[in-house]
C-alpha cells in the first residue's frame, strides 16, 4: 500500500480499489468488501445518531387536542389524547429535516396486535420500537373497529416512544400563556 499522510486516511473502498489495481486474489477482495460493508453500516449508524440528536435539539410540539368521553356513572371513561394525524404531520415534518423518516409494520399474532415503528435515516440505518395489545373492545366497538382502534393507538404511542416525545396538554390557542399577577399592597 502507498504511504498516506495522517490527514488522508484510507477508507475501505480506497483499500479495495488499490487491491484491485495490484491484482489481489478473490479472498482478499471479499475480505475488503466485508470491511467496506461494516464501515458503511457504522457510518450510517453514526449519521442516524447525529440526525436524531439534531431532531431532539428542536423537537416538534404535539398537543392532546382530542377529548374522549363514553360510558356513564362508574363505567364512565374520559381522557384527552393527541390525534394520530397531528402527531404524524408534526413529527414526520421535523424528522425529514434531518434525513429521517418513519413507517409502521403491523402484525396480528393470535389475539395480540403488534405495531412496530421503524425510523430510518437516508444512509440506511433503522431502529425499531414495538408495542402490542389485544383488540380495544371498549365503547361498544365491533371487531373491525376494535382492531382499528388498537392499531391507531399503538401507532401513536410507538411513534412517540421511538422519537422520545410525549404529547403536551390540551392546546388552548395561547389562552394559558396569560399570567395573572396578584400583588399585595
């Protein structure tokens, strides 16, 4: 191999090119190809981590903008949650600014539904976060609605988990930002 200054380190692809020029045997070329693949995998993982850190430095805000209430008396259920489409829009837009995208894989495993959120960087590194649950039979849903409700719920929460985000309280269009100061005289 030629002498190389410290500031111009050879990449595995450089070494492969030199080996081909020098007539290296097939075994040596396969070893160098494996080295190149491992190097690219490591570079992609580092790029993913850098991109995710940049995303987390300026995360999007997703608010609990939907109120749900059903049932009566002791069986009454009431809660606020972020809408899936709002989470998808805000998080997807923010991720894409850093070369990241997401998708979901869904599986039905006997009585369980598993949803996996896959976040992928443009250089190819992906990380996966999954949750699973039984079908949501609450609120008088039929079987199809119960599956849809569970998938939507798991999509929302795997996206939050994979990005390290959490929905904020109900958005009141800035009404809560007005502070009331009481002074004693």
